[in-house]
C-alpha cells in the first residue's frame, strides 16, 4: 500500500553540520530532510554522543581501520535510522495521550491533507475502530536522505601511497550510504561527476529488485531541463534510474551558488513541468535497454519521477503556487529553518547573527576553497577567526580535516586553498613575482580570503551539543540565502510548519519581495558585478557571455509579465506593482552595456 506523503515540503541539506542530525528530530513526524556526508569525523563524534544519549552500545571506528570513512558513515546512518524508527514506533503508540508526538504529527499536517481530514472524520469513532491498524496503514516517516557534493571527491593516501579511486572521499561516502540500512535517496549536487556516476553502477542497491523496487534511490540537483536530461540519460544508459530531479535557484539559495547564464527559476520550472513526460520517456527507453542487457529485472512502465524545487521560497502563498502551478512533488525550505534550533544545530552567537541579518549583511563571497561562490553573512565567527590569523601574520587555517584539499598546484599530496601551508607557499610565490605594491596587495587578499568552511560549517553541531572543539577551533561558518533578511525571529518547528502552510505568518517585515522578483534582482546585480570586474576590452567570448546572460534575463522578465498578468494568484492587489517593477528591471537591463 502506498501511503500518502505527509508533507509538501522538505528540509534540504544545510551546510555540513546544521542538518546532520535533523532526521533524529523530525523524521518520526513525517518530515523529510537531508544529511551531509562530508564530515565523517563529525559523524563519529555525534554517533558517540547519541549512543550515550539513547543508551546504545558504541565502539569507535578509528582511522587505523581499513575503509574507516565509509564504515563511519554507515555506522552513523544506521544509528540515525534506528533512533528515528524507534521514535516513530513510540509515536504510533501515543495516540491516546494528550499533547503526544502522535497529535503533534497530526496537527502539523496541512488542513487540506487527506490524512488529516480522514483522521478528523474517524476521531469520533475511535472506540469502534482498530486504531493501531489505521495508524499503521496511514502514517509514514519522513525520508532520511543524504547529500554528496560531487566536487568533494579528494584522493586519499595511506603510508604516503595513493589509495585506489574507490577510497576517494566521494566514493567512500557513497559506499557508506549504500552499506547502510537506509532505504532512501542520495542527493548528488554540484554538477556531474562521471567517475562518481560510474561508481553508482557497481551497486546492486540502485537497480530494481525482483519486485521492481529500488532500495536506494538517486536524486540529482540540477539547474534546468537540459542538465536533467543529459545526466538522466547518462545514468539511464547504465540501467540507473533518477527518482527525483531537484531544481535549485542558481543564486537565490543558501550554501554554494551555481548561477545559470541568466535562466530564472520560473521559466526553468515551467520547462521542467512541460517536458516531464518527455524526460520520463527518453530516460525510460534507455533504462529498459540497459537493464535487459544486464539481465536485471525491468519494470513494464517507467518508475516514478519526482520534480522538486528549492531556493528563496518564504511564504505559504509562494509555497502553494510553486507546488500547484508547476506540479511539484515537494518544495524545499532551507534558510528559514536556520532559525529553528529545535530542528538544526545553530549555536547562540550564530543564531543571534542570523536573526538580525539584513540585506546588507548577506552577500555572495569568494571564501570557499572550492573556487565556487559562497553565500555568507558578515560577522560570522569563522571569518573573524580568519581575520585574526591574518593580523597575526599567520594567514590560513591549520586544516585538520582536509576535505577540501583538492589543489595540486604545489604537487602531492593536494592542499586546501584555505590551509596555512597552501597560503604560505602561495604568498612566497607572489613575493617572487616582482609585482607592484598594489598588485601584490590585490593578489594577497585573494589568497587569504579563503576560509576553512569544511570545519566552520560543522562546528556549530559541536557547540550546540557541548562536544570538544579543540581540534576544529570554535569559529562557525554559516551560509544562508538572501531570504534570511526577512526572517528575524527564533521559532519552533510547529510555528515554522504553520507558517509554511499559511496558518500563521512569522515574517514581520512588510517589504519582502516576491521570490521570483528577488531572484531577478540578485541575478541583475550579479551580472553587473561580473561586468564591472571584467577588464576591458572584453574578448569575443566575454561579450557573448554577457549578451546571452542579459538576453536570458530579458526572456525571464517577459515570462513573468505574462505569468503575473494571466495566472490567477492570491496577490490581486500586487499585480500592478509586480508588472511595474518588471518594467523597471527591464529598462535597467536594456541600459547595461553588454557589448
């Protein structure tokens, strides 16, 4: 029996440590969330912490054990799965207790939920029903999904000898997930990695079993339909099915940002919805051929494909519109949950910083050692720690974890651009280049700007749970999206869910822009900054890039003009202003010297 999905939202991966134990707190309540698999050291510490908390046996997995990274990840995921399932079983037996977790589960459902409506109908006849049977047949847990950032696939060494590719960080993380008890999805983000995708092919768990079910599923975070089709077909040719395509706004999101060439969320979702059946057909045709060639069970019809989206959503109205107009299976709410300490690990200093953050405090930075733009907030304690190192003339971080040690610029083993060793070597190199004082200062600032985010994004989990931070240092990195400016109160899970479903409104500001309009502004600002920082005269390739970027934004504006004019929205009084703003942005775009 297919149970109704309890909620129309999910909690995406939040940094490295912010959502690392979120399923322990919400999965039993039917809410799906995502765990980052970057930091096996942090997972090992939390496994020990939760083992003590729930009186479970614990045996440390040290670095002396072969394949320790994969084994740590498996052990941690099994623990999270065990705790979540036990809490869910307890919830199901608490139906006759007032203010129990069972009633919390039911109360947080959307009022239009079939499950909630059915419960309200049956409540009067509890005595005549087999309550336990009804609960068993209708209630389900939230999914405990995992995230692997494909760029973080560092090669590893033992006794100074390079290990085989399957011991790379990303490969080991995937193996750790596969060997776990979880029956859920791995969310692959940060672009296509053929070597990691090829590794998926070696695991039976990603293929349909004799009943055509998938124990482990694949979710791809993609920017548009073209990306979804290319990656989906690549995997389908191997007999691997992509169960979900997760669309994320290129700039109006948290974490690392991967801007498109001006393709906006609305038009992207429109195309994904329009081309959904074509995407299913093209991938299924390849999928079926590949499975038959491998003599594996093949379903007569294409397995389910979900289309979900995230990035910038902040009101119940926006949530409902995205879900209904684009036929989305779920909408991701990330940044707002950073103000829900009941759900994520946010230390008090960072919580205070985020609650007070304005538009001016939130910015896209270059601090990531991955060479990818990274959302940031001014005044975070990791950046303050970085500035202290610079003032002490010892720039760079000690780099105890090496997860982002990907640069081979100075040979092997590879180094992280935020590490003290790399920055020392790079600064010495700059000194020998004969640069002018201004040129040296410019290049020097670019080098020392890199921050140790693979530690900083996990430290909050240690602080919140009162665990040892001596190895990592207490500085905390945080990466909220632009939407953070409009959420200013620390709230409970119940309040956040009620806000998502329109029962209450936790946004006090009256000037929050529509999510589509906010993304458009962010993209125009991004284009302007790229043009300003690109030295003239522009090359032909640069001119083509800027012209294409501007043209795509222009098409997006036309799409939104038509959308706001013709689609029935619950914003009748704002339509005129939205269209007037679009015309203003259109004029700004036309006045940009893109050639």
